[in-house]
């Protein structure tokens, strides 16, 4: 039987090779996500200067193999960074993107209902949006119904619905 202090020393095993590789791959994926962000989205993050320069350089690299190696380098730099804060900010950005996509699809559905439906759908839109110009809305819907093969009126109606949604 081992004394208690020696037994505890064996419980604290170093990570396995597989765990190290999984962690390196996870950090590389975070680096890929960071490279995919725009400069405005990256401005939210506070990175160490070396990591910030590496991300800026990675955006300029066009060579496939060079970019692959650079992603690994960014993953290596992320080992010293606070990845929890970075991951939480990335999830906020991805959630915002998901919400924008959902709102976009809802507006597309509303546009299609207006074009395919009757005048009661127009009343629902008027009730939903307070700043709606009813005459303009009715005209856009009428034009979109008339020119069913021409999608320009569909786009105009969608743009108007998007403006209404953004004004709320």
C-alpha cells in the first residue's frame, strides 16, 4: 500500500498524446474562426500583440499550404491566450449571425404571404409595424402580385419590410 501523498502524485497524470492533439485541433479551429471574421468583428477582441499580428498576416496569405501552416501557428499562439473569453465572444458573434438569418427568413416568409395571400395579411403587417406607410405597402404588394415573373417588385417589397423591421 502506498502512503497517501504518493498515491495522489500518481492521480495527477500528464495529458495523453491524443488529448494534446485534440486540444491543438480545437485551438486551430478557433484560429480559423478568427481568420474568417471581419476587421470590425475582430476589433471587439483583446489579443496579445503577437496574436493580433498573426491574424492580420493570416488574412493576407493566399497560399493554401502557407495558410495551413499559419493556422497551426495561430493555434500555438492561442495556447498562451485566454481562450475561454475568445470562445465566448465568438459564440456571441455566431448567435447574432443566427438571429439575423432567422429574422431574414421570417421577412421572406412574410413577403411571400403578402404576395400569395389576401388583404387580411396586409392588415397583420400594419398591426405588426407601427411606422408602416399603408399606401406604399399596398402598392408594393399590388405590383409584386401583377408582375409575378419579374422579381424586382418582390425585392422592393422585401427591402421595405426589412426597413420596417429595422426601424422598430
